[in-house]
């Protein structure tokens, strides 16, 4: 008997990869997205979001949330469907931005932590088993954040400027590896009631990550490394000229910080095995 999944955020980078993997594994899928998409055998699309959720009928063997964790946790606790298994994506930002200088980033970290607590409490009240997956820096087709923002800024000027000491360690993770993790976790008894950080398969310095990303583009933007004092001057000038739209608050300071997480618990629980960081131009369409 085919199993039936509900995927929220089905048109995003993780959601699209997860829907494809579920269908390949023989699941029947209902997917919700704010973008209209055509249904196909085994896959029914619903137009909506957490503020205007469509009517969802039938029994779901698993619910997967690939959208904002805070909105999902509120919806799931109040009106979400009954299902024995829930797998939701959060973010390691719940830890990395907890002590950020920017109050908005601290607030985001607090919302993520509160949402995780709410998710597990609601699942417990319903007799369901929940798993929270916390990715690091996500990249891949359809991703509109993180490295996609770097690429957009670099393409706009043909140049991307970094401080020479942007050596903070990163573990970029491909969206499809996250989809594979969700599919594996749903059938892993050890993952029930647990939260896992999901880093990528390679740890590299921030400036090396950016350099490898820019090298995949055609034409290839130039990467300029400046001493910290000169970079600060360039940053101030760029802010005054309005050239840094899309660069999140606190992003520059974190370029020097190590944001590294241990994949071992996820590997032990459900065989998590992410790929090394190999970006290509198709991940960053113009």
C-alpha cells in the first residue's frame, strides 16, 4: 500500500527535491505552495499558505514542513492534520544568531527555538513523533538565500569584495541532501522526538566558499580581498550608495566566525551523508 505524504513549502528548494524523492520512492503526495503548479499522477498540488491553508483531506502517513518553522508550528499546533509522523525543517540560525548584535537576528533565533519547542509539544499532545532538521547554509537549484544573494551582488557589479580575514568556517549543504535526510529520518525510529543539525559534507573558509561559487559563473565575477580597514571603508561607501540590498544584517561580522556543526548524530540516526560543496551555474539562474 502506497504511503501518503503532505509536503508544505513544496515549491521551495528543499520542497521540490523532497517531492521528487517521495514520488520516486512510491509515495502519494499532496503538496502545498503559494505558487500554482500542475498536478500529475501521484502528486496533487494545493495553492495556499499558512495564513490561508487549503482544505486538506485524507489520511497522511507523514507531514513534511519545508517552509518557515515558526508559521508551521503555530498552524500544526492549532489545526494541522493528524499524522503519526512529522518532519520539519528549522535552521542552525537558532544557535548562530542567538547572541547577534542585531536585535532582529536575535529575535529570529528566539522564534526558531520557540517554534521547535512548540512543535515537539504539539506532536506529543497528538501522539505523533516529530523530528526537527536544522540545516546550515543551504544552496542548490531554487534557493533564494545565502549564496544566491552573494551571486546576485557579484553579478550586479562584476565584483565581490571581502575582507581578507573572512576565514570563518562554513558547511554549505545542498537542498537535495536535505530532502534525502527528511526521507530517511521519517523511517528512522531513533529520530523520533529529536532535533539534528544538518551541515554539508565539506568544511571550508568563507572566502574559499565564495571563491568557488564565483568560479562556477559565466562571466566570472572578480573576487577582491581587502585588508580589514579598507574593507570597512568600502562597506560604508557601498551602504551609502544603496548597493548592498539583500545582504542580511550581521552577515559581514559572521564572515569571520566559525559556524560549524557536527553531522555525527544525524549520521548515526538515519545515515546522513551530504556531498562536498560543488556549486555550478545552473544553481544560480540570472
